C-alpha cells in the first residue's frame, strides 16, 4: 500500500474547506491522474500527500507511515522518498540548472557532499541525463532565470527524476509546456514509474493527457471525489459535469519567485 | 574519439575557472589588507591590553550619577546642541549666496545666450569649486584645523560645522532649486526681473518646503557631528567623553553614551516635528 | 505664510541667538585686524604642501592603509553581520531573534569614532584598532539590513527542499541564499564606500590610516605635511565618489 487516506479533511485557517471527507487507497506502482476544475482542491490534496500540509481531520498514511505521528528523523527519511513537482517550480532564479537538479538528492546526501556540490557540482553527468530526458540537456549550465516558464517546469521534473523517490507527486507539471512536449514529459514520468515500479500521482488540467497516459482517473470537485474510474469508463457527460462550475480565474499564478535587488535607498546620510 | 572529447568538455563546469579566479582574486586583494591593518586578534588577548580593557569595561556599571557630574553632562549636552544650531546658522550664511550663484536656472546671461554668458560661467565655476572643497574635507578634519587656529572649545566646532555643512547645503540647495519647475523663473528673468526677484517670486514658494526639510535633517546630523568633533577638542559631549575615557572611568563613559543615544532620539523627534509643522 | 510659520521662524531665531549667547561666541573678534593677520599666518604656514618623494611614499602607504582598514573592516562586518542576521531574522525562534536584534542595535548606535577610541584602548594605537571599530559599527548596520533581506526572501524554494527531506542548513544554502546574495553584496559594497571615508578620519583618535598621519603632523606643527595629507584625503573622497557614481550608472543600465 503506497497511499491510504481515510476520511481526510483540510480546513484552511481562513475557514475555507479545501478538502472534505476524502478516502482512497493507491497501491504501490499505481499511476493515478487527478483531474478537476480550478479551485477543486487538487493542489491541496497533493500537498497533503507530500506531507506539506497536516489534515484537520482523518487519517493519512504515506508509504506505510503516518507522517504526523512519527518522529522527526523518520519524517525526514520518509520525505526523502517522496518527490513533488510544484506547478511554479520553487527554484531560486539565480541558481544554475545543474545545481537545481542536483538539489533533488540533498535529503540523501551527507552534509559534506551538499556543501561540496556548491563549490563544484558533484554529479554533472547524472543531472545531464535527467535533463536529456526532458530534452533540455543543453541548458545544463544555464541560469534558471534565463529559461522560459515551460523549460523551468521541465527542470523541476528533472529534479524529481534525479531524486528517484518511491512516490512521485506532480502538481500540473506541464501547465506552461507546449502540447507536443507535454506529451513527452508525461510519458517520461510514466515510464519512470513503470521502470522502477514506483507510484505516480499527477494532477492535470489537460484531460486528454490524463485519459491517454493513466490507468486510473480521480475526478474531484469542491474538495470531494466525484468519480474514481479507469479512463475507459470516464464518459463525456461525467467530464462535462465535472467542469460545469469551473471558475474563470485560475487559483494559482505562475508568478516568478525572483527577488530583485531593491535599489538601495539613498536617503541623505550624515556621513 | 572527438565526440567523446567534446562530451567530456561539455561536462566540465564552465563556471569553475571564473569562480576560482574570482576567489583567488579576492584572497590576493584581501591578504595584503590583513597585513596592512596589522590584523591580529591575539592582540586583544594580550594580558596587558586585556587587563586595562577589563578594568575599564568593568567600571561601565554602575553609571556615574553624582549630581556634580550630571550637571557637567547637562552643560555639555546644551553645548552640543548650541554648537549644532550655531553651526547651522553659519552654514546657512555660507550656503545661501553660493547656492544662488551656482544655480543655473537663475542665470540671466544664459537667456539667449546673452551678454556676459562667459563671465557668468566663469563666476559659477569657482563657486562650485568652493562648495566642493568645503564639503569634501570631513568636518572632523576642519575641527582639527580650527582647534589649532582658534583654540580648544566650542568655537572650533561651530566653525567646522559651518564650513562643511555650508558646502553640503549649498550643493543640495542648488540641486533642489534646479529640480523644481523652472518655467516661472525663466519667465520672470525674460521679463527683465533681477536674479533675486526671480528667486523670491519664481522659486521660493515652490522649493521652500524641501529646502526647510533638508536643512532640518542636516541639523540632526550636525548634532551627531558635534558630539564626534568633541573628540578632537571642539567642545560639547564628545570632549567630555574623551576626558572620561582618558581617565578610564567607565561609569562616566557609559553615562555619556546613554546621554548621546537619548540626544540622537530627541534630535530625531525635534526634526520630525519641525518638518511636520513646516510642510 | 501662516501664523505657525512665523512662530516657528521666531522660535528658531531665538534659539539661534541663545546658542551663540550660551557659547559666548564672538565670531566678530575673529575679524579684527590682529586676528586676521594671525589667521593669515596660520593659513600661509600650510603652503607649499610637502611634495617630496619620500613623504609621498608615506602618503601612499597611508592611503593604502586607509583602504585596507575599510575593506577588511567591511569584510569582517559582513561575516559578523550575516552571523547575527540569521538569528535576527527569526530563524531560530523568538528569543534568539530578540537577543540578536539587541546586539545589532547596540553595535549600531555607538558611532564609529567612539568605537575607534574604545578599540585603541583595547588593541593599541594603529590600523588594527580602526579595522575593529569599523567592523563593530558596520556589523550592526549591515546585520539589520541583512536580517530584513532574509525576512523578505521567498520561503518556497527552501520549503520545497525540506519537503524532499533536505536538512535545514542545506535547504538554506540551496533555497534561500541564492536569492539574497546579490542584495547582500550590494549592501556590503555600499557600506564599503562609506567606510573608506570613515577610515580616512578614524585615525584622529589614533586608529591608523591617513587620519593618524594628519593628527601627528598637526600635533608636531608640520603644517606643510598636514596639507599633503588633506590633499590625499580630498583626492580619495573625490575618486571614491566618482567611481561609485560611475559604477552605479553602469549597473543601472
């Protein structure tokens, strides 16, 4: 058993209930796509699985452990085995692609290796291979703020491939990638999961990609599960119903995390 | 073979060499710096130094609060404030005429350019130079020079602040005047107005708040500066602190330091108040 | 002008008059014939400046010493400031944060020159005292700026690394530091510029550099040498001003 959710709810501090009474199980090696309209709670659900959020009610087990009952050391080990691709890749803009990819394994490296890699990248070849699978091997030594949004997302995916986790979580990993490449990226994620026999859970806005690549589709709406079926049994009517109430405004922005040096205020100085 | 070579080349971090050069460069530049500054933390733990410093710091508490000493401090504080204020008055006297000369938009001869254009520039240039000269020499150096010219005491401090801040005010005043809308001034000049008429009717009303605000701000700086200048004998709190330090009486030093911090806060409040009232 | 303005003006005039009265200053006496003659003699005694090769070499050494004091002082301050900024930005909880802020405020509120006088007592006359003095004061100034920068840095990158099991120190180095380094460097360089000017004058209390040379030559009534030092200071300030203005224009493009 890779993931088990039992009556899990999450209420944000502002009182908004993002996920309500959700229960499902995902076996090891399963590949699951989560679809649903913007604001349905896809991101929140994935963040629950990634142990980034603690459920307000219900029980959650990830890779056999309850992340909120185990000690700090066990939690850290558990987190090494969970990899998450965020929609807006949380990578410092000035970091180089090679460093950003290698950062995927920081959890498994001893401290000295992490420090050494800041001086000289310790596994350039490894990073290059993962980037080649994303077709951006030529950007190996580029700075991340020189990449397009889609390229940056693929760096984020390469980082997770390099991490080699037992549970791959991806939150809209191709929202900024063009359609042909999207297919390639989702394909690589799937073949990674199949080859290594690990679990893949992906939230996707593009329904056709979900139906094409994943043997199991979970549709969610308003924080609750609408259906949980193999793709062949997902009908057009179900999809139409699922997206009927879609809000026009996306809930997540792809805002860059750049921090521009704010020019130093030259207020008159005494000296 | 060549492909493998190209592969290997691609996989070498291209930033490694520049980084190495930068690191070595910084070390090469800083290393003589450590030598030049005689950097040696061991000196701090030299038993003789440590004993003096330990004895000195040990006496920082309790604060010196004898009535006699407090009276002395009060007098020194008032003296510091008076030096700053008198110094600013002198600075205004120096800065105002020079600023009027330097400000380009007040030039009559530039219209056209008309009669006396070259002469006007010839006059502006030395005025500019004087302003730069006055403000580029730090106030504490002026204070050192004036202490030797007019003797120990507040007069040297007043002169030092007057001269340095005169240079600063003059430059900033002319910048403020030129940054404002120059059309009313130009119109007045073109209508045959004199320099002073043009200034008082064209610029004064617009630029006044900013001029006042900057002057008040500078006064605040003058208060700090007059404390500092006391160290070379120009009167006020600083001179008192220098004396107390020389006598190794820590309690007095800490009392003076506390007074200084209070004075800075007070000056800040006064200057904020003045800026609010005059805005 | 409103009534308030007249009142303020009257009060300011009164305060100014009171200041002159309190100091019993009589600037008029400086303008009497005798005083003027004496003043003129004093001014003339500075000329011509001592431009002998031997003295210029010493001036060059003093200038280098001044620059070294400012550079090393700023570098030490940057390290110390960062060490204090980490707790001051609240990374290790509320108590270390309060303590670090207290230390930073203390370091900052004592002016450079007072630090210099204290350090001359602790480390003896010479450039090392000046370096330490600049380091203490600047660490206070720079540490507060660093702490603000760290607080405003986006937290997502480091958090994402923590989520994939990274330890906190590495998450900081890989996730937060790359975002803030340019700002930290900018602050340090900006402070260095100010410190060059400061280092030139700290010497008047014995903390090395050009200031100490000036103090010595004035104490020994060697006005000609003093003028050379003043010219060197003036050049240093003008060059630093020009270089920094040029650099900022270049960086702004």
